[in-house]
């Protein structure tokens, strides 16, 4: 048994959830191992068709949840979390029932939680290079690690381990996945809430004679791919802009100019490209989506998000009539115009609608030219500013 000394309060606030499905060979060993650490155990029998139900009769003192049919690991964990909160636990450690995890590592999670002294989601980090680890597991883990980093900005060595500690009151209340992909959704969305997600090293045992994997390579990998696609879209169009605005709102304009323009470590070319992108998005006919597009594309092309956002606001209210008139005027050279244009109150939304193709062509041409002018001009200006400083 691990001799790490743990605060009794933390132990009392933490339970261990064991989801299981047709793991009769290893389930009893896992339960007995966990009992050496704590009596706060919740077992979720996910519709097992082997001897699991009969074996669990040996543990009437433990909280048990039984499904009539298999619903998926995600549903099993969600029901386990729900029961844990009903029993007033604040933290839940999940351990797989296939025997690959060592219950003796439970104190490592509790010790790490005590050291953090805050809500944190901990994931056991396995040595994926040791003997017996299937190559497909190692590849899948690297694949998952990359997308988790892209979606959250957090680099981890292991994002697929089922040996975890969850802060029950800080994870999302509702989820939309039910199978293996749930374990990806929960850590990404918890990280989006600002909760730290960290790895701690654990031991691992891969015994091909005992271990039963219910992961279906094609079906489950497809579900995971669909989930990651959705999470990436949310990251680009909501999470990144949200985090950017939160950061920008804390700055004064003078600080923004000093830090994001003059003192930024970005090259002059990157700054100029960011300005050009912002101007293009601001003038092009993306009304209502300029902010999201400018920040998302800046993230995608690794440009300066702050500069792209600021210059996308070139279409602020006083400039809108000028931009629309110029777009219609330029478009008339390519599409033709039904009547002469004048810069006055006759430039209305109805005029744009009735000359839509003319406006669209003209706005994209204007946006391109303006982006080039602003990009080249800002690059020259930044270069001169740099020389004058020297």
C-alpha cells in the first residue's frame, strides 16, 4: 500500500468510481485493491453479460449502479458522477476495471490534489513506451494529445488514460457524448472553464491474457474524429475570441499599442500581415462576422490576433457609407450599373440589395487593394520606427 500521508478531509471528500463492462476476470482484483485505499467506492455495471452481476453480490456494502443494457462508458461515468454528488463527494477518481491500473496509485492523486489546493482535473500519465503497450494505443494517445493542445493550449503527455481525478463541482453539468469520446469531451470542456488539467505519473500493466478492450477502432475512432471536429470549430469561433476579449478588456489602449504593436516579439512582416488581414475582413462583405473571422483566421495562420481584430473594425459606423459607396463604384466597372451613383442619402440598404453582385465584386476588390496598401504601409512604417529606435 502506498504510504503517502493524505489529509483525512480530502480522503473523506473523494470517492472512487469503477465503470465496468464484461471484465469478470479482473474486476474483483481491482475492487479489492481499491478497498485497501478507501471504502468510498461507486461501481457502475454497464449492462455486463458475463458473471459481473453475480460477482458484485460479494460487495453489498458498496454503492452499485446496474444498467439493464450496455449504454457506453460515457453514460456510466456520468451516472457515477451524478451519484457521487448525491452522496456529497467533491472529487471522484475513476479507475478502469480491466486491471491495467494500480489502485496503490490512488494516494498519488490525493497528494497532488492537496498540493494544488484548488480544483484541478488530474490525468494519470502512462509510460506508453514500455513493453506490452499496443502500438495503436500509443498512436491514438499522440493523436488525442495534439488535438487537446490545439483546443485548449495545454500540452499533456497522456490524455486518454481512464485513471483520473475529477473535481465534481467544476466539470460541465451537461454533456452530449455517451461512449469513449466522453473522456475527451469532459477534459476539453473543463479546461475551457479555466480549470487546470494536469498529468501525474502512474504505473500501468498491459496483460494480453487478462485485458479485455471494448474499444472499436473504426466506430469509436470515427466518433472521436467527429467530436474533435466539433471542438475545433467551437475553439476557433468561440473559445479563442472569448479568451482574447477577456485578455484585451483588461488592457488600456496605451498598453495595447505599447505591448501588442511596438513591443510585440512578432516580426514586422507578421504585424503587417495581421493588419492586412484585419483590413480585408473589415471591408469585405462579412457583416456581423468580422470579429470572429479576424480572430479565428489570425489563430489559424499564427498571426497577431490583437492587430487583426483592431483593424477589422475599419468598418465602424462613420466609415460604413464610404465603404459601401466605394464598393458599389468599383463594382460598376466590372459588373455595370443600372444608374449613376452619388455619395449622398440615396446609398441605402435597398440599393445594395438591388445591386448585390456589383457590391460583392466591388467590396472584395476594395478589400484586397486596401489590405495591400495597409499591409505594405504598416510594414514600411514599422521598419522606420525600428530604425529610429536604434
